[in-house]
């Protein structure tokens, strides 16, 4: 709101005046409320008059319902002597159809291919992520009950429920999108829904190179590493691109190998022929039947896999994964939630401790050192881009500490005028020890590739 200064009777007085922007916003909000109220009224009317078959793909029924909605909108407008533009009328009809056949106010966001994530923080705050940037939308629910109704639409076909006694649920939409739901009292400001949309057309290696996530030399190293059965851990924070990178790395596994994937919610999309996809299962309504990632990893070992790909290690399965990597299932891949390679090791150690097996720290570190060869650290930057910030080799142990050496690092030089990150991926000059292993599998990466081009990278050459 702007403040204007007026002279009244010679006395200067400062009082608020509404600028144009404020009044336009108010008008828009009023209009939106008017349309929302009308949609609600139409919905109430239509629902009483139709019986929906359970087959949501029934196009004839959908057309009949659509006609009924149009007719009801026209009737209400006529009876209440109101007039709406064609565009607004269409908006009302669409929103009623979205309530009946979709997920209410978030339907169009879910159908928008440029949206990658939809976040509902209570009824009035709906955010989306597009091109890595999070923005607030104009969409809203009427109230908490409306959000709960849509939540019910999402989870009841899956035989799940959410209520005060079980206030959080992980689920998937029929198109594969990953959904997390958390409701009061855990979520203080109303029911919250987070949907990571399933990408029908996942990013390829070429996409990631063109986004600047990594450069072509790093891609060659990663491809050769996966083919050469180097064990890789992808580490990164929430939404930093771990799963996307894991998907690309898994794509490097030769076609004639048997791959078993284990995930909480099946997100990976491997193109190879010989893939077994396993998905963990939460407990049912009676609290029974839970199958954990760990159960699946253990089972995987009886399935004669050449490679095991675990979507994310979060708990005791870390120990089973390390043991698998150490016992002939090398070339396995997984991700972990951590902000630096060093941090990922600490987390891994904690996870192994959660396995229930009482192992001294040193023994765990030895397991880690002999199991994992390479850590690929990813991060989401302020401009929404995702980049590999480090490719780090696990070298061995010095006393009780695991030694790491960076092979590539991202050096950020600043920002451009639009807030975009400027920087470069550079080799540190260190030639990885596992080159020999890679060579044995037929890929030859000349040591000269790792020659550092920039003296300022020297500081990261140290082992740490
Ligand atoms: N290299 C990339 N460049 C641009 N966008 C990316 C990149 N990698 C992933 N994304 C986008 O970022 C979002 C998160 O990606 P992804 O699911 O891979 O992250 P994650 O680290 O596995 O997240 P979570 O911690 O929630 O499991 C997705 O919308 C995806 O399309
Ligand atoms: Mg993920």
C-alpha cells in the first residue's frame, strides 16, 4: 500500500491511499471468490443429480456430466439474474469437473507439464516448482475440509487412510507421481500435500550436460565407472536431483546384466531389458503387511542380481547394501541424503548402527571404505539449477579416518545479472585410483583428462 501526502487546511497529513495494484488485487480476489462460490453451488447441485460409475475413463458418462454442469451453471445464473463472461463460465465448469474427476484446485497444476512439484500448505497456500523455481499460485482450496476431501480422493483408492491416529502417509498417484500427506495436529497450519510429479520423459545424460549439471568429461568418467563396476553413492539434499542422476547412471549399466532396483516409491525408469523393480510397502489399515527397503535389499541377494540399485538408503539397509557391495555385487548404486561427501559417510555410519548389528566405528568405516569407491555430490543452487558439486573418491583409511580425494569440483565464480549461478566444473588434477578397475572393463580414460587447468583449484587437491 502506498502513502500519499495531502495538505488539508494548511496542515500536512499523511494517510494511506490505495494504489492501482492494490485495488486490482482486491478486485481479482473478489472475482475469484465469486467464481469459487458459484462452482461450489453448482457442484452441490450436480452431485445430487448424478451417479458416477467407478470407471473414470468412461467418456460418455463424462460428456453427460459435463452437459449437466453447463446446464446447472446457466440455470443458477438465470435464476439469480447474474451474467458471466464466456471465459468465466468456462472456468466455473472446469473447476466443477476437476472436483468430480480430478483433484480439485490442484488438477490443472498436475496436468501442467512445466510444473515439477506441487506443494499445498493448508487451504490457501499452494506453491509449485517450475524450472527449479518455487512460486506461489493463485489456486486455493475453500477450507481444511476441502483439502481433506481431495486427500481422501488420493488415498482411499489405495486402501489407505489418514486421520489423527495416523496423520502421515506416503502414496502415489495413478500416473506414478510421489505424494506425501501430513495433517494436523502434526501439520500446524492445516493439511499439507507434497507431490513430486512423475516425469514421463526423464532427463537424459545429454539434458544434464546441457543444464550444466556436469560436463562431458565428468560424464565420461561416470559412464566408465558404472560400466567398470565401481560402486557409486550419490549424495545430496532434498530435491537436489539424486534420483534423476541415479536414473541416468543406472542407464550406463550394460544391457546384458541383471538389475534389481529397490525403492520406496518406484521412480527409476531403466531402459534395459533385464530389470526387476521392487517397491517397499507400507502397513495396511490394520497396521500389518509392511515390507521395508531393508527386507527387499536382503531378498535381492537371493535373486542373483548382477547389479543392485537402491533408490535411497535411509536406515539399517545401509549395512546390507555395504555387505552386498563387498561380496560380489560391485557396480551397485544408491543415493543418500547428505550435504557433503564427508557428511554422507557420517550418515552412512549412523545408518549402519541403526541396523541393530553392534559394530565398532572402525569396523563400519572399513566396510564403507572397501565397499564404496565414488561419491557424487549434487546440490540445488539458489537459481534453481542442480549441479554435481563434487566427484570424490574414497581412497582408504588413515588411522580411524576415511580418506577422500576430490576428482572434480564445481567452482562457483558468482552470479549473472539475472541471479544465475556462474561457475565451472574443474578437475583437481588427481587421477582416481579406480582407473585401473575401469580399464579392466574396457574403458580407457587417459590420465591427462584430469590435468588441472586452474591453479586456484589447488586447495582442493589435498586429501581430506
Ligand atoms: N540436473 C537437473 N537439472 C534440473 N532439474 C533437475 C535436475 N535433476 C533433477 N531435477 C528436477 O529436480 C526435481 C527433484 O529431482 P529428484 O527427484 O531427482 O531429486 P531428489 O534429490 O531425488 O529428491 P528427494 O530428496 O525428494 O528424493 C525434479 O523435479 C527434477 O525434474
Ligand atoms: Mg529422490
